[in-house]
C-alpha cells in the first residue's frame, strides 16, 4: 500500500474511489483496515461517490512506531493528518474519526480548521473534556506480562483488543499516556466547521454525546441504538447518519 512522510517518518495509507475526499482516522489499537475496511465503511463511502483516504496512525498498523509518550502528543498526530493532505494536494476535506481518531481530528479542527469542510466525531462524547481518565490503567494493562495478570476489566478490554489486532503493546502504552489529554471548553468553542457527534447508546467509554455537542457551536448528535464502544463502529445507523450529514454539505 502507498505511504507518505510526516516528520521524517513513513506512514501507510489507503486511497480509494473518486469524488469529494473524506479522510478517516481510526481508533486506539486499531488500524485503517480493522476500523474502516472490515466494517464496510470504505465500501459504503466509495459507493456513495466519495474518495476515501485512511491512514494508519503512528504506533499503529504499518506506520512508524515509537516507544516514547512524547511522540504521541495530539499535535503531532494531527500533524500527520496535515502531512497526508499536503502530500495528496488536498486543500479541504471532510473527516471522520473514531474514538482516538476523534481526539486527533478535534485537535486538527482547532489548529487547521481551514482544511476541513465537515467533521464527524464517532465514539467520543464528554470523555473529550475529562482528561486521561482510565488511561494509566490501560497503559499498565498493555505493559503487563500477560492478559491473565490484568485484573481491571477496562484494562482487560483494551489489552485483549490490542492482542487481537497484533499491535505493538509498548508503542500503544506510550500512546495511551499522551493522547488522552483533556480539551478545554474554549478549545471546543473555536471549532468552526459543521460537526456530527455519533455515540452508541450503550457506550460507557465515550461519555455523553449531548454534553460534548453543547460545547461545539452548531454540533449535532447521532445516537447509535443499542451499541457499545466496540460494536458501534460499523453500525448501519452510524453509516446512514454520516452519509445524510455529509450530503447536506
């Protein structure tokens, strides 16, 4: 698959379809294939007449991996998205991020909002303004000698997913310690593009979509019925809601 360079390092990405471009940014311990190809998102968007671009974030998939938390600051990860757009010569795009990907794109929208037409934040609600939360628990679970030694259920969920995706556990622990910083109300109020916030009604990780929407001017909420954080990703309600939202643009 193709690659681009950001900050002197190589990043893998997918580029399929023709039409208005949309950039997809995956969640923690995932990659472009698991988050967007296997769930049917790429196929859905291409069939809807979109050019779909999806990168593997640093520390994930086939992109560069670091073991220092400083390398996973949100401004660096948002900078990777900017480098991808510049590489492809794209001035403005729609963007969809899930979970950690929503954090990255929130940073991108604040710093580089002129490069966005519309933004979808999936699997992310009020957790965006509450800081690290269980981040250290997850990092410790990733660094444990084995899954059997992880007692915390939240930590076990992420450790199990990381093992299933064949991830670099040390890289993910470093990422977790850096990427989950809190955004301020002032930060969110600066977002000046149309925003859709989509969260599963059984998602205990994301926090309240309504509470987050209240802090972003004009943001809308899409409830994904009966879905938790893991199962909401490829839900048909999520896909239809995003396509309808983007069609209005």
